[in-house]
């Protein structure tokens, strides 16, 4: 039987770091409010010339390098983003061209903050079925482009970045189980309810959110899908060495870990210096903790996403 295994990780954050005080100088907010309600201290914003596929390229190069795999050996690209460069072609196709390769399938996944988990599950399915052997799975976002800078309830929460893994075929797992869910009846909780039509933007091009509704949904969904995924892998919560959840908000992450009975030392947190980077947040956090030597070979890592749609899901993998 063929399984898939994370053979390398990579991350990229654009150089511009923005502090909470930057917002406090423009809006009725403060560093103390943002820190205490979200845990966020700084985030990175891309400059105007950088697109999601540019950030994805840097993260992908690093993931390939850490896996010791050449771009020419990649036979599948799955890129999760809600902020693609264009309406079409996909950011995955643009990334493929920037990597200097051609021919392999490449497509985007749009599941907002669960996007990377969806992309990972899709790539795992390709590898298990024998359709691919070396998949580049990427989350890349420039959420700063969707923010209404006058809305203090949302613009302080997000950041830009990209994370990637090289998923390789292996005789042992690797990925043990993935569980994905969606419920479109919650679409109104978190959305950018606009589109391009007849040369105009119809609806709103800005992110809108019911913060308390998202909070409640996210904590419950993260707990439930963690339990489902661990059970699907025939393991117990106590077997999990690291929880790498979507980095929405420290309070959401603490609450979810507490409900699972997982100690704080097993929780990977990067939202304090990344902000919420949507589909990029899980692979960025994974990469940071791998490079810091905290997540190591043999560790059981539970990765989780929850976000607009609503969508949610988790993947349990042995590194
Ligand atoms: N600075 C100062 N005051 C603020 C700010 C701000 N940046 N933002 C909102 N407020 C004010 C509100 O206007 C409100 O003022 P009022 O009482 O005068 O009306 C007050 O703070 C309380 O507002 P609430 O919305 O009740 O604040 P809450 O404690 O719920 O915190 C927050 C808001 C941080 C957004 C919280 O609801 C939350 O974390 N929700 C989850 C949202 C999230 O993580 N979204 C990410 C995208 S979804 C995802 O990734 C899963």
C-alpha cells in the first residue's frame, strides 16, 4: 500500500512587519486591546508588487530544498488560496510556471482558512491512488488586499504569507487520516461578498465577519474534528505530540486545546507574530516549528483548519 509523507516544509513571510501601534495611529484601537483579545502583536504585509503566487514560490523553493527534491520531480501542485493573483488562471498554474516546470496537474483549492487541510487531503488522495508521487501542497495569501482599513473589528486580525510542504509517496504513513467538513448555511458569518461582473465589482470587495459567531463556531468545530480525525487514525488524543491549528486567534486556540485536554506545550502558536494568514497559517506554523527543532521526525502532528464557508477539517500525520 502507498501512503504519503511530509518530506519537507517551507515558509515565506513578506519583509514588511506591521505592529499593533501602526493600527492605533490610524484607528480607535490600541496595542493592549488587540493583544488581549487576539494574542496578535505583529503581522507581515506584502508590498503591492507581490502576489500570492510570488509568496508561494518562495515557500515552495524552501520546501523543495528541505525535502531534497528538484522542482522538475514535482508531479502535482495543489495551492490553497482565497486571494489568487487573478480570477484565472489559477495561482497554482502561475506557481508552476515560476518554478520553471510544466505538464503536471496544478489547481487551486478555495476553502478559506481550511484551504491547506483540504489541499493536503486532496494531494494525499492523489498519492494513495498512485496518480502522483511528489506533490507540492501550498497555502498562500495576501489577505491584506481584502481588508477595510476603517473596520477595526477585522483589519487588525490578518497577515500575508505562504507555507508549503512536499508530500512524497512512501511505504508507511505519513498521513494517517484526514476529515473534512463544510456547511454553507454559515456563509454569512465570514465572507467577501463581491465578484467581478461586466467590468465592475458587484457587492463588497472587503472581508466581513461576525466575530463572536466565528469564535463560537471555531472552538466547537476544532474540538470535534480533532476527535474525529484521531479516531479515524485509530489513535488517542494523548498520542498527539503537536497540535498545529489554523492560527485565527490565541483565545480560540487555547480554548480548543483546553477542551481536548492537550497541554499548552503541545500547541503550536505563531498567530502572535504572523496574524491570521488564512490558508497559509497551518503550513507556516508547521515549517516554523520544524525548523526550530520542536516538531521532529516520528512526532504525531494534528493539523487543523476552520474558516469561511464554513469549512473545517483536520489531518493527522507522523513526521
Ligand atoms: N480595537 C478596539 N475595540 C474594538 C476593536 C479593536 N480593534 N474591534 C472591535 N472593538 C470593539 C467593538 O466595536 C465593540 O465595541 P462596543 O462595545 O462599543 O460596540 C467591543 O470592542 C466589543 O466587540 P466584540 O465584537 O464583542 O469583541 P470581542 O470580544 O468578541 O472580540 C474579536 C472581537 C477579537 C474579533 C473576537 O470576536 C474574535 O476573536 N472572533 C473570532 C474572529 C476570528 O478569529 N476571525 C478570523 C477569521 S475566521 C477564522 O480564521 C476561523
